[in-house]
């Protein structure tokens, strides 16, 4: 296979990912190729990147003994958080390299572009990394499933809990692209519905911004009780660190990390992150099954546990392979939309997400877990960062179908 240098990460680990994961194609079996498309070099590398690739490979390795009539191959690409690059890699993979399914795809603008290519080429897109609910709303299609989370889930779980606890005035610091804008929109709606008030917001250029001092000063001057961080990855790390340096949290202002994942907490350290309220749909230490999955995965990640997005790459890939086995390789190769339809019919159940279902609009209905970051004194082992505050059942964590306006859903 020939893949451009720009679209692949040049590490030995990802080069190895290009090797078939079951028996040789020379035996005449079709090979299903899975492309993990994400940020391998920018601000979302730690929250997606190589660990997402390792998670997809883990699913492929686990399923390989059950793949009686097909082989499995995993490859990786770096979309650099740019829609044109992401769509270009997807088109190359589908047209030239025989890729059947793309998974992950953080950055909402990239995700929407890649989902459109999957529809055009009748392939499969399992999005575990983007937050835009448009993937199951106005821009939903029969070839895409939205795994892990969306901005509505984050807003309802984290935003709703903070307002209920008295955080009724908000100021948003927002990444100026689809994800950040929609996360602010959805959280502001929750705040207003609960009787709170949004006092202001500041949009910043993404992904060029590293200094958030001027935005934090605007937030402080607003007098808001809560500063909502409508961002993720390195941006969230920098915002929280700089807010701590400026004394915002020490003066009583509460930070709402609307997409603060475990990698961000690790980068911040518990000294800085303690007390943050956040939402994930996966936590490595949640139960016996999540711990078992993490134990299998850790040798491939340098003992770095997966977050909700990365675990979604495992769960979504595993369910995709189950659908292929259920319907037969020949039909699955011929029709990506048919594979997605079969995925929607089959119950989801794996060690990362447990039992879930996929709604007709393509949204995975999985529980949303509200966590509080522990104090250093409460942490007993590496990556022991969260205590569970509340659980929102899957159907309640997803935007109501009537509000989504997905063309696949008959009114």
C-alpha cells in the first residue's frame, strides 16, 4: 500500500499498524481496511493520536480469531485538524487504498467533511472523536455512526450539574470552530433553561492560540461565577493552568471543563485539576470490565489509559467487525450503508462501554458519567483521578430525536 507521508505518522508503532492482523491475503480472503484518522501532531494528539490507533488495533486483534472469512488491517492518518486535508485523506483511502471504514476523526469541521465523503463513496464512518451533534442531526447520513459523546451530552451532564450546584452565571471561552461554537450553544441553552444567565463569551482562533490571558481577564471582569471552557486537548490544559496562575479559581470562580478528558487532567496534575467537574462516557477504573480492557490495552500504550474518544475507537471498531461477520464479507464489501444498518440492529456490548444501543439517527446511546477530579490525597495509584458523582442513562444523554432534524428519521 502506498500512503502519502503527509497522511501517515512516521513512527515505528504506526508503521507496524499497517501489517495485516489476521491471515495473509494470499489465501484469497478479502481484507477489510480500517483507517484511524485523527490528530497525530497537534493540540488533540494526546486525546486522540497513537492511543486511538492502539485501541482500534486492540479491537482487530481480539476479533481476528472470529474473522473466519476475512482479514483485518489497520492504518493511521493525520488530518492536522483541517477539513480539506481530512477529506483528501478519506478520498484517497477509499478510492486508491481500499479502505472500508474510517474511525475517530476529532475536530467537528473535519468530521462533517469526512462523513460526507463516506456517504459519497458508500463506505463506513464511525466517529468517536468529534462533538458536533450535526452528525446525527441535519447532516446525518446512512453511512455514519456517532460514538462516545457529543456537545449535547456534555452540556446536559456537566453544565446541568454545575447550574444545579449554584453556578448560575457563566462566561464562555470558546474555540472558534464548529465544535467550540456548538458546545457553547448547547451549554448556554442548558444554563438558560435552568434559570441561569450567560454574561458573555470570547471566541479565540483555533488551533493557533496558546496564550489565554486576555480571554481569562475578560471572564474575570464579567463577574461570572463559572467560566465555561468550550474547548479540549492542549487548549483546555493551557486555559486551566493559566486560570490557576491568575488566581481565578482561588478567588472563587469555578471552571467548567466541558470536554476535559483524563489526558488533560494528567497534564494538569491533581494539584491544579482537583475539584474540576467533567463528563466522560468511559473511565478506565469504572468497573471490572473497563479495568480488564485497560489491562489488555496498557502494554500497547505505555500504560496510558484510554479516554472516552480512544475507547470509542475500540468499541466502534469491534462492533463494525461484528456486523461484517454477521452479514457476510461479500455483502459488507459491497455496501457500506448496509453495514451501518446492520450495526444499528445489533446490540452493542464490550468491555469499554458495556451494553448500549444505536439509535436510528446513528447516535450510540451510552451512559454519561459525571466525575469530580480527586484531591491528590484521594488518589491511590497512577491515573486514579476521578470519583463518580452521577450517571445519565444513554437515552437521556442524547438529544431528543424530534430536536435533531435528521433526514433519516421519519417524523
